[in-house]
């Protein structure tokens, strides 16, 4: 998701997106710990998406 798309969403939608990203991050971490994760670059992408959402939420506050 682009930052420009995030800026058009309201705060409630961004919080919901953040919650789903945090759940995805947890799931990926568990897969990595049990060595079931083949594409480890997904962790980096999710972590950066979380940072983007938190940045947009901070600017809206």
C-alpha cells in the first residue's frame, strides 16, 4: 500500500490496517521460529508497512 493511499483513509481504517499488519508480523515471526518460512523478505516488508502506517497515524494526530 502506498503512503498516498494511506493518507486518504481515516484513522479507524488505519488502525484496523495496523492491527492486521501486527498479526501478520506475529504469524511470520512464528513461522520463522519453526523454520517454516521460506521467504524471509516478507518480514522486512511487513515491518516497513507497519512503520508507514504508524507514521501516517502520527501525522494525522
